[in-house]
C-alpha cells in the first residue's frame, strides 16, 4: 500500500492541522495523496520534544475536518509523530471518534519522519495491513523507498 510523508513542521505546538494545511503540504510534496494508502504527518514534534515531558502535551494534530479530508482522499490510515492524532483535549477525542466513523485508522508515536520528507511516494510495509485491521496494536513501522513503480 503506497504512502507519502507531508511536511507540517511549521504548525505551532498544540495547534490544529486543518484541511488547508494538508492541501498546502500535498502541493509542496509534489505527489498526490495515494488512494488506498497511507499519509504520514511530519510535525517535527518527536524530534523537538522526545523524551522530555513536553512530548506528552505540546503536539499539534489534525482536527475533525482534516480527518474527514484525509478520508475523502481515500487513505486507509495516517500516521503522526506524536502520541495522539489530534491536539491534546476534546479535539483529539473527536478525531478518534471520526476515525472510527470514517473507517480509517491512525498510527501514533512515529519517529524519524523527517528522513522521509522529499522522498516521494513509497510502498509501505506489511505493518500497514496489521494496523488497519487491529483496533489498537503496537507495530514496527518501516518505510521502503526505491521500489515504487511510477508506471
């Protein structure tokens, strides 16, 4: 299942990532959102804050409208470099609910997403399928580049 990593490092701590933010990041990446694939959201949060206490509270994240936007693009799931998909608080709870209603999953606490920026589209690992089927599960996420057939 193909994936793309979006650069959202300019979004402020605790801010909501909106559909406009995602659209701008897709345009900047120069690759479309892969239908039936994965979108990775590189906010820079892990790199900036881990392992300090701010890792648990200072993350930006998608809001419900951005979650719905991702679903309309046909993604199966999205991943983010923080311990929750939305900013801490009510928005995060609503994003979890929206994911369930929209039939998409999310992967939390990813790291090293900065290494994937500018790499284009990538086929994803078998861990994607496990994450999509499980209500909650630890995974070892791996991104593989250089194997994507552009045809």
